[in-house]
């Protein structure tokens, strides 16, 4: 056997890397992560409560037909620079870039198809992270092996998504070693339904991720002609339950092999509504002959909740509120402070990593959801 001399510092680094491989990172003094996705519009630095956040995820970077991240626009470049300055208030705050999102995943299947295409994607992502001095990347592929918003998709996306995350993990760890920093974060936003579970390898892929941001919202959404809770913690006693609840989804991930302390529960800062709804059970799980709409929590609080003919009701079993306008037959599903209290309690009882929300600017005026959410997590 040929003996090779390896410097002690290198051995120590390899040992530390082995035991810290894709482990959830601790940020500041908070025991639970509080991640917020934020888009490109309608906010200033003064709006960002940086001292209360553990992670901010900027959405979105675009993947081009050539399989690389598109150069950031002037607006995105400015925003990312501003977000980095919030670290002056919170040194432990970590800023990530999210790639994809609904309508932004057309070329993920192509970019993940071969070792060469994955390397090309990853190299461009590392350059983006380095350019804007970011702390990691969030992959929001909606959805592997499914058409999503008119995406290119293939059956082999299921395995290729795992390979993409594995190779991202290796590249990010190598870059961290080169840059003499503890790590670069790798997170992924993932769907809630059984179709998502059937088209991905959530257990194996979790080995390579720091956090899995389960999108436990949009359970009922704009594609539905029947109303329903968009983000219920548990199943409702009303209607015929054919969708998962947040609890169902999280337990499905855990059963599939995802460590609980990597799971981040997704929360909506917006509501969804339907018009011309059947007048039964106050519109809950009823057919709609009208149109669907969505609106930020700011608008809900200002014009809808117990206002303008909209009465608020509480689904005791599902642990979420909803609105019903008996005159216009309009139904609205949303989450509020009371719902978040139950959800943060769930996070603690099940030893989850924390929560994330979509999206920061939809609760911007009064931050009526954000501030209680912070208090619930940290008290």
C-alpha cells in the first residue's frame, strides 16, 4: 500500500466536513428559523425587520434555455445589494437566492438531465452567489417530472433532481472551503401533495439539503372550481377531504425519511377567494361558478375581515379561519394570527426547524402577521 502524507489541517477539515455535512445551521440566538421569501417590488430597506429574521430568500433568479442563471436585472442587483446591507443590523442573517418558482421552471428538466448540464447550471449559480455575496441558494422546481406551468418534464426528473442536489452540495462545500467559510446553504421549496411525493425522492435528497421548505399553502388554489382551505393545519370536518393538510404533508415527508429538524413549514401571507359559490356550509368545500382571486393580508385586514359583508368564521378542527359573504356568495381562505399560533406550536411539538412565509410584501403595512409570528417562535 502506498502511504500518502496528508497535513493535519486537511484531516481536521475533512473530519469536520463529514460530521457537519448538510446539517441545519444555527443562525443567531434563535432556536427556530424564520425565513421570509421576498420579491422584487414594493419594499425598501426600512421595511425589512432584519433583527427578527434568520434567513431572507430573494425570489427569483431565472434559469435560461441554455441552462445557466440569467444575469440579474438592474432592479434585482440593487435589491440584492440592499438586502446584504441589512446584515449590518443582524450579523447572523443569511441571504439566499431562489431559482425557479411557479412559471419559472421551464428549463429545469433540461438543466438537470446530464452531468454536463448540471455542472453548467451549478457553475453559473456559484458565480451568482459569489457576485452578490450571498449565503446560499434555494431551488424552487415546480415540479420535477410534472408539467407545472407548462414546463419541459421527463420521468427521469425524479432521479435527476436528487443528482442535482447532490452535486450542488459538493460544489457548495468545495466553494465554502475555498472561501474559508463554514458553509453555503442549500435549500429547496417542495410541494405538499402525494403527486409531488411520487415524483421526487424526498428522503434521499434531504441528505444534501440544509432545509426543506414545504409549501404548506395553495392546497386549494386558482386551478380549483371548488373552494377549500388553502393552508389548513389539520383536516376539516366539512366536505369530502381529498387533499392533504399541512400535518399530513409534514408527516408524509418524515415517513419518507426526511429529518424533522430539516423541515420548515410554509405559511401564507395572502388569501385566496372564489365568487358565485354554492350557498352551503358558508361556502366551505363548495363549487364555484365564478372566478378565483388572491389578495395580500394587508387587503384582507383593511377591507375583508368582518367588513363589507364578509363574516369571519373559525374551522375548529382545521385550525384556520375563513370568510363568507352571504350576499355575494364569495368565499375567502386565509391564515391569521390565531392560525399561526397553532402552527408555531406544532413546529415546536414536532421538533421542526421553523417556518417560512410567502411573501414579505403582502403583510408590509402593519406587519400584523410577521410580528406575532416572531413572538410565537421565540417565546
